[in-house]
C-alpha cells in the first residue's frame, strides 16, 4: 500500500509540475509573439525612415561633400 501511495504522490507532483510548465510555456509564447510583432513594426519603421532619408538626400540642393561657396 505504501508503494501505491508513494506512486500516487509522485504522479500528483508530476501533474502539478506539468501544469505549471504548460502555463509558463504559454506565457513565453505570448511574450515572444508580442516581441516579434514589435520587431516587425520597428523594422517597417526603419525601412520607411531609410526611404525618406534617401529621398531627402536625392532632393538636396547640393552634393554633401561639396565645399561651401565662400571657400
């Protein structure tokens, strides 16, 4: 009977640990998903800003390396 009780306690402990692990995995999954969404948004923002910078440089009145007229 003692072996059955010990086995039952071990199974209960394992089930409890499994439940906590499942909750932890779900929490981590949600966190990673949120981080990837933020990374994607930031990547799109950087690409848009890079495009705006390229357009601004292309429309600049003079070359960036050109000396000012008073030299």
